[in-house]
C-alpha cells in the first residue's frame, strides 16, 4: 500500500477568542465554525479525497443537515459534546448524538485542545481509536516527548497521534502549516510519510475564513482565509503528484488491522 495521508478537521464552536479575552457569543462561535466548514469542504470534495471530521455534538445538533451531507463521503468522529466543557459522560453522549445525526458508527475520538482523557472511560464509551495526542513538546501546552511518535496501544485502545517529524519531532499540525515556509512543511510531511507509511494532519475549518478582527495573536491567524485555503490546495496537489493516497483514519486503521478489536 502506498503511504496514506490522513487529513482531519476539528469541527467545533470557534471558542478560541475566549482564551484571549475576546468576548464572543456561542451563536457567533457556531456561525464562524459553520462558515469555515462551508468554505473548506468544497475544496476537499473537489479533490475527491476523504477526510475525518472530529465533530462536537453541540455543533452537529445545530447543523445536522451539514453533518449528514458530509457523512456521505467522509468519516464523522467525536470531538466530545462541547468544545469548552467536558465530563466523562460526554464521551458516550456525543457518540450517541453523532451516530443518530450522521447515520455512521462513531469509532474515533479526539479531545478538544488535545486534552488528556482516561482510556478506561474512552473504552467504556465504545470507541475504537483515539487521536488526542501530539507527541511533541510545546511550551506552555504539553510535553509528550515520552509517548510513541506513531500508532500504539494504550490499555487496549488504539491511539493514533498527530504526526511529528522523525528524529526531532517537529509537529505537523495546524500552527506549523500556517507559520512554517510551505516548502519546509511539505518536506517534513514527505519525510514522515516515507518513514511511517502515513501522516496524520489536523486543521480547523474556522482557519479558512478571515479571523483577523477577533483579537487573536498573529501566530494563530497568519494565513487565515483564502491564502490558507490556497496553501491547503497546493499541499493536496503536491502530495497527489507524489503518488500518495488519502484516507479516513477509520479506514486506514481497518485496512491495516490496527484497531483495538
């Protein structure tokens, strides 16, 4: 099998401005999240590739038709119930809500902000994989250098970390994509694909709209909107030209017999 590109989006209420003392209502959070989803998914569908949409149940409850539409071609996974609030009960509650709305069996979980979660609770709720690990060091956020850089088992749960580069563990996540020179990010992505046989990249739909007026730090809004959409388009084109294939996380794990069953 050719190396696989696993692109995912965290489909959520855009609550990040609250972290920077910008008062944004829940209605506006949902509106901007939906606007971002409506902006980025046509590009994805134009390329005829599949992605994984880690979706909060709160978002899905507000925009069920949109989630049902995307569920036809893409994997829907859980981003718990709310982006700003979590209890263990939300693991099962979000799974059940997303299954009802999407018509899919929900097998994957990603915690908001890559928050740590008890694997026994994740297993109890019926998930088959978790993608809530960024196995790198980010000052002020987390230090996961001790964790596996690639897919591993944790108490019987399959965990698929967000990709980091071989050796130096440079994170290949949304902030890197918009702040690194494009050629450097692409080089690291290809190195990771060739080393690991896959790359797990994640973004947020709200990045692909203009968020310049919300009081966010420059490093979070650099290349937002159309310029970032063009960069994502270029990445997909370049990886396709290299012969790499695109897959949902669920399908990739299933084909490679890497789930927890």
